[in-house]
């Protein structure tokens, strides 16, 4: 889906990625968001939104995470968590429904409340969000190029993950249960 260029010839909206480095103690209350920006032009000034489908190959995401983490000496692969998956999907759905690209949900939720609502008892959790990449590989490439996102993906404290996407929005939640 493209948009016309503005008067200066640049896309009307830069494709942004944002990450929250959320180091949460048992109470899960601390949040330190980091925001980055990048643009992807589809030619002739068009901005392309995430076009990959709604279904996610979680084995592929898990393998991608394992490879990225192993390159940094983190040999223990992350396991998939249905609860973290539910938290990630709820937030991707919310952002897609409202167009609100933020770590704060339309209802005021944050990562801590979404993880708790999904039934996950977290001693640690963090979240990356993205919007506008062409596919899952590009999402991860952009995250690894951003220090905050990279730090989240390579967090040694994380042992589990959930990943979801909806209509151009992608969410990765990493955690360790208590």
C-alpha cells in the first residue's frame, strides 16, 4: 500500500521501529523505551507497509533468534511460550486496529499488564515492536541494527519468546518465568 510523496519529495511517513527495553523485576514495573526510525522506499516516493501474511512460522522465528543469540555466545535457544505469544498477538492486534504504534496499548496497557493478562508469571520481560517492514527477515534485520532492539534480543536473562504480526505491525516479547 503506497502513499504519495509530500511537497519535498520524501515519503509522508517514515517507517519507524521502536523498542522497549523493559527490564522488569518481579513486579514488572520498569520500562525504558527506545525509539529509532528508518525508511523503506518502494520507488517513486511510495512507502511500503509490511505485506507479509498474518500467519507466523514460529519455528523459523525461533531458529532466527537462536542464530542471532548464538553469534553472541548465548548457546541456549529460547523456547516458545504460548502465553508470551498471546501477549505479543494481543498487542499486534491492538496496534493494527487503532493505528497506535506504541508500547502503550489503546486501553493503557503496557508490557507488564499484557504479559500478566496472558497468564505469564515473569521475572523478566522485554518487548520489541516494528511497523512497515516488507517481511519478518527485514523486521529482525532492522531490530539488530538498533542498539535497544538488539539488546532486547540478546538479553541473557530471556529464556522464552512470543512473536506476532498483524497488518504491518510486528511484536516480539522475550521473557523468563518465575
